[in-house]
C-alpha cells in the first residue's frame, strides 16, 4: 500500500508538470503569434521599401552622367541597407514560423499526454501501467529536445554567424565607395555570393526542421527532394528507390516515416561515416515498408536497443515511435559491415486508395 501511494504521488506530480508545461507552451504560442504578425508587417513594409529603392537605383543608373557622386552613393547605400534588412527579417520570420510549428507539435503531444493521464484510474495496477507507457513518451520528448539543441547550435555556428559577416561586408562596401570604386564593386560581388550561400544554408535548415513539401505534396516527393539535398550537402552517395502505389497517407504517418529516415541518414553520415546509403520505400497496399542500408563502420548489435550507444543514435526512440503506431522495426549491424534498419507501418482502409 505504501508503494502504491508513492507511485500515485509521482503520477500526480507528472500530471501537474505537464499541465504547467501546457500553460507555458500556450502562452509561448500566443507570444509567437504576435511576433509573427509584427514581423510579417515589417517584411511587407521592407518589401515595398525595397521596390522603391530598386526603382530609384534604376533611375540613377540610367542617368549616371548627370548624377552627383553623393546621390549615387546614397542610392546604392539605401538599396544595400534595405535588402540587408529585408533578408534578415525574412530569415527571422521563417525561424519564428518554424518555432511555431515545433511548439504546436509539442503542445499537441502534451494535450495527448494529459488527456490519457486524466482517464487513467487511480490504483497501484493502473499507476504501474501508466508508468510503463509513460517512458516512451518521455524519451520521445527528450529526443526532440536534443534535436532542437543540436539545430540551435548549428544555426548559431552557421547562418547566424554568416549573417553577422554579411553586415561587416556591407559596411566595408559602404566605406570603399569614396576610396576605391573598383574594389567596392569586387566587394559587392563577394557580398552577393555570401548572401546566396547563406540563403542556401537557411533553406537547408528549414528543410531539416519541417519541409513544406511534406504538407503540400506528401511523403514520396519530399523524400526524393530530401535525399537529393542530403547527398549534395553531405557528399554521401544516397539513392532512393520507391515501389508500390504513390499516394498520400495520414499526416502523422508521413511525418513519422520522414523523420525516422531523416535520422537514419544523419546517423549513417555522422556516426557510421558511410560513403553510400541505399533507401527503399515500398508503398504497399497493407503496409508501408522502409529500409535504410549504409556501408559505414557498423556496431555490435546487442539483444536490446536500449544500450547507451544505441540510445545515442536514437534507435530505441525510433522503435517506440513505430510500435506506438502498430508497426515493427528491425536493426541489423556488425562491426565493419555497415548497418541496415527496416521498419513498417500498417495502412488503414482509407489510405489504400
């Protein structure tokens, strides 16, 4: 009886923690909505300003012989300043929208946990059952937080640093107009290349966070585009083979399938140091089957997927996601022999057509 009381207390504490987290997340979403509205308005304002500045620049370029050096310099500076601000604000808007999507998914998960928890009967047997089912959810939340931490670090070291460098390059160009016009043109060319490179990096992070194609076009077109992008960015030879009838699935199944394949590709590149990866996706009538096989260093496969090494790879969490949807997952690996991961998800009747 004492043990049951302790379990009930822990269970109630978990419910309170989830409720507090739910309220905090709801407040965060409201704040994000306001920020997105404000940022959207600023982007529209800057876009109009950029159009005006660009038109003014065309007029100046058409009358270079009659324009004063000061007017030319001010016009170019205005265009550079407007475009820089517009690029920065658009990047901020995309980041806010991505944060909003991630926070909404987190809130949906919290709502599901709270609803399931409130329906659980009080008692020792019910508490033990709830505790056993709680662990996969906790691990999924922890895995999501680890991924967010990794992405925030990459954004800080990548696009954020690049944007800082763009500001410095723009200031250099501005100072050079009066001193060395030829060198200023060279710096402007370098700045344009840097902007293009940074824009590609930002698009890559957006693709990693939540590909818009997944909602618009579905799993198969998104996987084709992502595998192609992954191969270009990583230098790994990645090949996707799709069989069966291409069609839309339930959103949560498309997201789960995409995320698991995405994580397996990252594991093959970052941990296994693979040089080639084969991805198979079979859109069967009753089952969706997927496999990712690499030629990396592999590892010794234990009887359980809960070893520290496999926890680091996230395989235990992947398996739990698949099993929660009624599917199965199998891992085959050995030192020096690469790794192959297969998983399958059932298809409901309304997804078969």
